[in-house]
């Protein structure tokens, strides 16, 4: 769904090459449990970001939910995944939802994919592991 080279390039650009990031694709059930526990929302989230230290964090994504949302929005699932990954990275960098975060999303999305930048206005915010450089990627159920 998202190329590991793109993931690493985005991670390095936003958080720096020394930042250790774990990216995992999880089930809707796992996402819902974590979203309920940490955000007090009883529904699965398409993406969750967890800063662990100043130089270490984790992003969890739900592929099935992302694919459904992408279809509803008329996006390619890969482009929407990249957009959401950018969103998660910015949260790890300390951004909160708002105009500054949306501006940064647009800048990064334009840099990494034309389609995401073009359609950004339509969005309003609402397993084994392997390591690629400073990035751990995997799936969890």
C-alpha cells in the first residue's frame, strides 16, 4: 500500500534520519481498542500516532479503513495512505489539528504526490516487523 522508500524519505524529511519510527498496519479492532483507551473515542481511527520519546515514535494505520475512506473520497488508496502518513508524522513532530498543520500537510503532500495536494481541500481531520534504516515497518492484528 505504501512503498518503504517513500515512508523512509517522508520520515527523514519530517522527523530527521535519527528518529526511530515504527509503522504498523493493525486491524480495526486493535485501532478501536487503542483509540478508546488513549483518545476516549469508541471507534477505530484510520491512523494513530504515539510519540514514545523525543526521538522514537509509532504510527498505526488501518489498511481496510483507509481503503474504504479513499474510495468514498475518490482518491487512490496509496495517495490517501501517504497523506495520512504525513498527518501522523506531523503529530509526532508536535503539531495539533489546525491551519498550521494543514499548511504543512499541503506543502509535504505537494512535494511527495501531486494527487494528494490537488485533493487536500476535500479532507477535514476527523504481524511481523522488519526494519528499514531507522524505520520499523510491519503488521499487527
